[in-house]
């Protein structure tokens, strides 16, 4: 029985672990935190329940297949509810546009703001559907190691068709004219930690997932996905050590042969999989001499993705007017991204996102459980700056009619530095690398180490990218690669 050690108990690590454990491997997972799921972290504060992230779930079949393909029944571990009218968008002038996965309802909403957009909405859905299918068939379920993989004859045509050289903001202007409506669709860039004015139009495919396939909520909270993976993995016989850090990956003759735990124990394995931030993990766990393709100077040169300033606010009175997903948009969206990426400062007039899962499931929390997020640069903030910015957000929301401070019973604040420390995230970034340059957008750090045999990477900083479905797919991809290498065919 071959032994596999996985560093990190996020969705990617759990997905890989489940796939391999179900095929007869002996898999052990370590995580420095006390919960499974990585950033998919539950937070309980005096009767208020929050999902730290992610708040928006798409592609539910990806999560279900992890358990179903390993011989289990995913419905026993988590269930999904489809949210048709899923997001309430509030603009600077107070006008409201609801996003709906019902195309007829969505066209009616667009008619209020953008008759041109309403007339071209069917065309938009068709185009983002094409982008999604091209990416799904050509890129999602593969392990890429270099540009040569993209230049394979069967992939070259698909690569050109996914609009890699066009920017997302430019792409959306083909279909919409109203500046506020454009903000709604350009916000998809933040799902990969990037700016819509800099990232490729390829990622507009997210619109297919939200506007056609639909947005989902996991009954009891989205963290039930991670809990389900964790429970099923253990039922398969897998071993998990939560609250136990790995401090080194042991390399012998250009091959990963095991790990050294924080307690100094040396454990050996046939394969080592890292489920964590590629940059941080590579720098912290592997001696520089063993990774010539990724010396410290190269790792330090990567542009971090967006981070976040997050407030978990428990309000005593249930807020009927706050939708499950609610966005308060800034007047000048482009300036917000310039402040984040060019000036590396907190936005002066930020777009504010709120996840209010109690709006769909009152049983998950007392009162209203508001997860309030503002996009932020991956920088360190002083306590004074964090306090001042929190009050600024509260003031902005109160000016827009959402009373916070009078109803506030509990709160917890996460800054980029909090995220950096809690999740060993590169400079506090949520998605590792910004997808602005071609190399980061299409050739993220490989799932297969370039320098060390039997060392693999899964998670949002590697292929195929950020977001819970992609992270989960990365784990499945690496497991499939190992199984194929060992001559084991998945059923």
C-alpha cells in the first residue's frame, strides 16, 4: 500500500485524499488549523454562525462527484439549494438590479437600466456558454506543466477561442451599455482576485455559471461541503491531523520522500501533495537549493491577488431587506481597482459585498449573520487603520439605509494580515496570484513540481485556478495523474 502525505486539509487536499484513499492508497493529511476546509471556515460567535468563505457556490456536481465517484453518496453529507434570484445589486444612486438565473426575469431587470443589454442578453449567454464549454473540455481537467502543453494541436484552437488577449471589461461592452450594469458583470473578475480592466475575457465564463447554471447554497452553511469531505475521507480509512503543522518537505535525490512535522517527527511517503498557497508553501517548506526553478527572488516577484477586509457582524434584528447576496457598488469602479493594484491602498469609496445566509436559511443563525467584504490590497494594516476603515464601512452602509451599529451584537474583523497569518496566504492574498499577466492567468504554477519528483500542488494558486470548484478539480486532477502513473484506472 503506497503512502501519500497531504499538507493542507482544504477542498483540494481532501478531494485528492478521497480519490486516492478509495483506490487503496494510505493517505495522511496534516493541517495547522483546527478545522477542515482551509478558507471554507465556519465561525461561531455567541449563537451567530458565519461561513468565512466561500459564500457563492457554483458547479455543485463537482463537489458531489468527489464522494460519488469514490463509492459514496454525496447527498448523505450535504445538499444544495438553487438560488434563482441570487444577488441584489444596489448602485450609488440607490437603484436596484436583481440578478436572476431565469433569463426572462433577467431581461426584464435589464430593460429598466439597459435596453441594449436586454436585447443582447441571449447573445451574451450564448457567448459565455461557449467560453465555459471550451474551458471545461480543454483546460479544467488537465495537468499543465509548461506552455508546450497549451500548444498541443488539440488545444491551440481552443486557447485562441477563449479570448485570452481581450480584457473582461472590453468583452462585456459588446453586450451591455449601461455603466452600472457593466459593474455587475465585471465583478466576476474579483472571483479570481483580479481587476476586470486587466484580466482576460476568458474569465467571463463565470457568467455562464451564475446566470445559467445558477448560484447555490449548501443547507446548513457552505462549510458543510468541507465537513462532508472530511467525514467521508475518515470513513474511507484516511488519517487527518488537525492543528499539526508541517515544517519541512524532505527531499532526497530530487525526490520528495516525506515530511517533518512541527513536533519534529519525520514521516515517509511515496508521494507528497501540498494543498496550500504555492508561494508560501514552496518557500517555507522546501530548501532553496532543492527548487532551482523557483528561487526566493522569483517567488517574491509574483503579483498577489486581491485580499479582503472582512467584518462578521451579528445583528440582533433580522434584516428582511438584505438579500442572500447583496452588493453596494461604488460610483467609480475602475478607480477602485487602481487604488487596490496601483496605489496598494484601501478603496476610498469601496464596493461592499454582503453575504446573508440567514436570508435563505433562518436556522443557521440567530438574528442576521452579515459577512461583509470589501476588496483590499494584500498589505499590512495597523490596528488604528483597521478600526477606522471598519467604521467607514459601517457609516457607508448606514447612509444607504442599513443600520449596523445600533443592531450590532457581535463582530469580528479579518484584515489582509489576518488572512496571511491564518491561512499562510501569500501577502494575505485570497487567490494567490492576480490573473493579469498571461503567465498567471493561463500558466499558473504547475500541479507537478518542476524540480522534485513525487511532489504535487493543489489549490487555488495552481491550475486550474481559484474558486471552490476549481480548487476541488485540482485535487481530482492530481489524484488522476498519480493513478494513471501507477497504472490504476478510475472507474
